[in-house]
C-alpha cells in the first residue's frame, strides 16, 4: 500500500472532509503546494481556490475561499474560510456593523443606566415568580 | 343564559391560542435538534485551531501577540449575544440580569464598559438603558453564517488593538441540556489558557509568508470562531427555552379551558333549572 497522510478539512461551520490521501494540493499565498506524506511541518495562508485530495483512487475537489493550511508529517489540516476574506472587505463589514449600531441607537445616552435596568429586571423576575406561584396553587 | 355565550367565545379563543403555542412548541423542538447539530459541528474547527495556536505559542514563546498580552484595565468590551425573538421564557432576561450585575461590579471598580450587540433582544435592552454600543448585528436567522459576524468582531478587535478597550468578554447562554440554560460570561481577549498545554518536543513550522502574518490570521479567525460558537450555542438555547416555555403555555391553556368548561356547564345548568322553576311556578299560578 502506498504511504498515506491524514487530511482534515474543517470550516467554522462544520467539518467538510476527513480521510486518508496519497497527496494533497492546496493554493498557498506563495504558490501552489503539493503535500506528500512526511512533509516537513508547515503553516501557510491559503488563497481562494481549489484544494485537491488524491486518495489514490480518485481526486476530490474542495473549494475554499481562503484559510490556513497546517502540515505535520502525518496530518494535513485545512482550516477553511467559508467567506471571502480581504482586508478591505473585512473593513467594509466592520464599518457596516458600526453604522448599524449608530443608526439603531441614535440619540441615546452613553452611560449604561444600571439602576433602571435592574429595576426593570427585578420586576420581570417578580412577575415570573408570581406566575410560578399561581401555577402551583392551581395544581394543588 | 347570562354569560354562557361569553364563556363559550372565551373558550374558543383560548383553544386557538393553545393551537398556536403547541405548534410553536413542535417547531422549536425540530429547530432545537438542528441547532444542537450545528453547535457540535463547530467544535472540530476551534479544536484544530487551538492545537495550532498551542504549537505556535510554544515554538515562539518570545513573540507574544497583542491578543495574548494582559494589560491594565480601564475599559472592557462585552459582546452580548441574545436571541432575535421573544417567547422563550426567561432566557434573555436571565442573561441581562447576570450582565447588569457584572457591569455594576465594573462600574464600581471605575472601569468603563463598551458593548457589541448580536441579536435584536439585546439591541432593545441597550436601547432602553443606554450604554456605548460599538457595533451590532441582528437577524442572523436560524442558521447563522460566520461572515455575518466578521464585521462586529472586527470592530471589537480593532478597538482592542488600538488600546481603546483592554479586555473583551462574551456574554451568551451556555447550553447544558434541554431544560437548563446557563447564562455565561467568558473572557475572549486576551486569550487565556493556551500556555498550559505541555509540549515537550521542540520543532517548528515553516511559515509562509511569515510567522507573524500567519499568527495574525489564525488568532482573528480563532476569536471569530469562538464568537460564532457562542452564537450557535445561544441559538440552541433559544430553541430549547422556547420549547419549554411553549409547552408550559400549552399546558396552562389546557387548564384554563378545563376550568372555563366547568364554569360554563354550571351556568348552563343553572339556566335550565331556573327555566324549569319558572315554568312550574307559572303552571301553579294558572
């Protein structure tokens, strides 16, 4: 049997692939990488592209929109991004999130009003307790 | 038959409510399973990442990233995760209660607080009570995607890197089991507990392009994945809390209907008895 290397492809939203392979090809930021078993330990960022896993019988294709590749002599881990990442894209998302916050909370005070919040929460809790009690009385 | 008609309409209306709550209960039960699966699916990614970070950390003990450095605290950030919808019992208010207590502690210690909001319920809460909100994301849906969170997390991490906040916590509901949800506040940044893994062998990776850049990308993604995990877990909590709340509501509606039915029957009988006695009295008079 040919030498194999274990491959895990995972994303934040779930595991994508796990299995043995004879060779793994991945799009690194510095260029395409081919990883055979007993490759030296390596960590690299990935470009959007195709990760190919050669199992000896067939070639599996996985599209990644970036991520990080970690290689140990017998394990390859692809930490795949499911979203396309770029500095300016992330920046835009951040600005959007800020804008939304400002829009939704326009004209409100800076300081958190602890007393008011606590009073209201205490009231809610009291209500819940009262309901519980009523329920118990009804049951008995 | 005074009042009998009113009672009848009331029973009918409660029956309608009961139908709705029992439907909601079933929907929540179905969604809960999916949410739990989703929560379990996020685990491998974070675990792998923690391994790689652990390796990096041991290979380069001299290089500490800003996300790993403790500093003096004058301002803390909270990422508050809540549900988008109500009717889920005390889920959100329990979390907010724990949070307000924590905020009070910070305020007493002279520490300022900033917020980052995920979920409409938290938004409503901070709208009422104020607080400096840096970023928000709402309406993530039942299956949140990580790209919906990138922006909000980045705002907080940027603020941390620029020294505007010195610590980031995440507040969410931890899933214990279907009946129990545990409001949790965890420290997110600086990252804690990475160094305790004992790694004896000293080997290092090759880095492409270089170690700093790789570590930067890794840590950002790691933190994002932790926030994502919390969001997904909170989602599972929301569904299970809703399921329990709706089950209680359905049971209560059933009790109410039973009671009203009894009152209705009594009223009906009283009316019949009265009619008979009137007829008898009328006949006697003739």
